[in-house]
C-alpha cells in the first residue's frame, strides 16, 4: 500500500456539515504531520486554518490522496479531474445516499487511521465521454461517471432518435429520452427509469429508454468498450439536450449525432476493509435484511 504524505481536501461549499467535517479532517491530518492542500472554495470554508491552496483541476496532480466531503454529487463534480491524475480518492458522506462517499462523519478518526496505515481496499470506476457532432464537426463534449442522457430539455415531450452500437443499427425509438449509464450510474437516474442494478466491477453499460412509446423497448446491457451513436430525429417545437451527470445540457438539432464511449483511465475509489457493496444497497435502497430464524 502506498504511503500518503500530501492530502487534498475538497468539500461542497456552503454546507454547514461539510465545513465542520473539513475542519476536523484538516486538524487531524496536520496533527499527524501530513501536508494538506485544498482547492480555493474549500480553503475559504476553513476558518483559522492555512492549507496550501491550488486550483481544483490541479489538486490531483499535487497530492497522494484526495478526500471528498459531501454527497455523491460532490464526487461526480470532481471525478473527471481526479481521473486525469490517477490519484486515489476517499469519500466522506455528508449527503443523502452515499454510494460513492461511504464513510460516515462520526467514523472519520477510525477510518482515516486505517487508510493512512494502509488498511483499505481499492476499486476502479470507469467514466464515459460523449460528443455532439453536427455534419462531422464536434460542437460539444463532456464526460460522466454516472450517465449521459439525451432528453427533451425543459418540455416533457417525446423524442425521436436512431440507435447504433458499433455502427450496427439497433432500432429507431420514440421516447422521452435515452440514458446511457455506467455500473456506477446504474443506481442513480437509470434505476429510476427502470434500469437494472449492475455491480461496479462489470465492464458494461446500460442503455435505458425513458418512457418509450413501444413496450418492447427495454433496457439493453452492452459491453462497455462498445461505441454508441445516437442520431437525433425530427422534433416538434422542442430542442433536445444532452447532459452529463445531470449538468447543464448541450442543445442538439435534428440530424445531430451523439457519440458515447468509454473514457480512458478510471476513478480510484478507496473503501474501508469491511466495505460491502450489497450492504450499501441494502442500506441505501431499502432492501430487506436477513430473515430471523428460530434457531438463530
């Protein structure tokens, strides 16, 4: 296990619980003789502390470990910058779900001690990237840890589009949109739209049509190394948009192409030794616990 000497802190600005946890982390890390770096927004939340401040996009390049404090949304917002520098990431949950930020604030001291001592597990989560092309020219691009979504923008109207996988025609669809989700994103928006839960270790993507007009149009699981191409059809008085992890969408016109593929590199997530994905699902999704037996 690697020794961590320079630790980066990122937190959701303006959240009282995040500020409290950032301050605690800073005190604990400094007391152990470790160097602490923060992005400018997180540093502004730390009163009475003087961490080294670097731009958020460069934090991964200058640290051995980054600790993200907030909800899963906080991790989604910084994932692409951290992936670019292959830095391991630890998540402290100050949000509602905590699929990606799985350490409770009250366990920081114990869990951080274990991580700094090399007692942890690590897993990789791949991202996807997308381009919106018009007549062969790239107009917009983005990347996502959870999902890329084609949707009708502000109006709840049906879209028409054609789907190709590895340049093989799959079908034409009429639906409210299409979600292309990673295994990480399978427990997010795609799950709400009726998609399957995929274990994070799978090298797969799921394509989930949103309220399709045809009942036979169901979620489709494919190899993650596939190339996906969606051709936007003629629309009626709406401008479709493409969003990455729920961020502001790119507009698309009839004839535009949405290209989605696996992004190079992966997010290195660190977990406690007792981390269990299925336990997380039971806790966050309300799955049933073990049955009580008479002989227990």
